C-alpha cells in the first residue's frame, strides 16, 4: 500500500492502464485463437470440432456474429438445417445489415422446405413469394 501512495496521479494512471491492457490481451488472443481453430477444423471438414470451437466462442462472447455465422455453416454442413437457421437468426439480430447472413437464411429456408415438403406445390408457391420478398429486402 505504501508503494501506491508514493506514486503520482500520472504514474497511477499508467500503472492502471498497463494492468487493464495486460488483462485484455490474453482474452482477445484466446478469442482469435478459438476462431482460427474453428476455421481450421472447418477447412479440414472436422465439423464436430469446428462446431465445438465456434459454440464455445459464442458462449464466451454472445455478440460475436461471426462465430454464430460460422457455427451456422458448420451445422448446415452437418445436415442440422434447423439449428443452422437458428444460429443465423441470432447472428442477424446482432448484425442486421450483413448480407451474407441474410443470403444464408434464405438458403437455409429453401433447404428446410425441400427437406420437409418436397412435393407440396402450395408450400413451394408460398416459399417462392417469401424468398422474392426477402431478396428484395436484402438488395435494398
């Protein structure tokens, strides 16, 4: 305590800044490492490991839209279309202007539609109208 009381205000501010900065760097490095590790697993088509990496990153940083976007891609590749869509919808809430997210939402909806009702003409007509309307919105 004597050490702190002997420091000037400038020195205290510098010490505080250095302490805070040193605490944040490992967290940012861990986040970048988790993200890069997830991308590496995805590129290697190790979707289970990629899913774990991106999901853990999302748990640590719930506003990380790129983690959710990549998690949705992993889920899609694994055939988990509904979960993929859910991840994309969360990502869109965080980053509503991201066109890639909007395009993937449309793609997921198409895949879910084909999976659930491949021969239903009424559903296909409704789907076409919905996709057209969403496409118009995403191109504006």
